[in-house]
C-alpha cells in the first residue's frame, strides 16, 4: 500500500468554501474523501501525492479547522508513527493555540497509540498546516490512502 501526506490552507466566502479551497490547495479538492480511522498497514510506503481522477473515492485521515474571526491562528496536524508491524495516524487541530503545542499533542497521541499496542516506533512523520485567518479561513492536513 501507498499513502501520501499533504496539507493546505485557504480563505473562502463561507466555511464550506474555505474548506473546499483548502482541500484544493492540498491537492485533494476534486476527489471524494472517505474518513477512515488511524491504522497504516505493514510495508506501507509514503509517496508524493499523485493526481487522482476527479470524483474518485479516496480513504483519508483528515485534520480540519476553520474560523471566521480575523486574526485567528489555525493549526491542522497529521502525525504518523511507523513500526515494524504497522503504523498509526493521529489527526489534531487547534485555534489560537501555540502551534508547537498542537504538534506536540499530536505526536504524544500517536506515540501513545503505538505504546498501548506494544509497538516500537521506527519513524514519526508530522505534517502541519498553520494559517492566520483574514475573513473566513480553513486549514487541512491529511493522510491519503492510494489504491494500487
């Protein structure tokens, strides 16, 4: 199996439009995202985000945050922990929180997921998207599963 990790940020006239524009910025705006939980199969490779056919159904772990308050600081994070048997993924977000602490919380959660499964972590990968709202903003971070 292959996965890609991506992120995006954008403004829009409405919450939905800001979200859609952030998905477009992340390269996943023209596909149907299917929310899945947080396990990556054994021997999964992380690759560059491919171009998907419009309308394709794609499994995704998605972190999303939006606000219509000018000056709000948005943070969307995906944290991935890879072990020998499989991996775990955490999505986390925050508004007006220290971006370092938002990232740390995501990392702590994915470390805990591995620990509770008695798995050693070989690698941790974090994708974080931060954004300062102008009018109606959104930030996304996602792990996208790629069908082979």
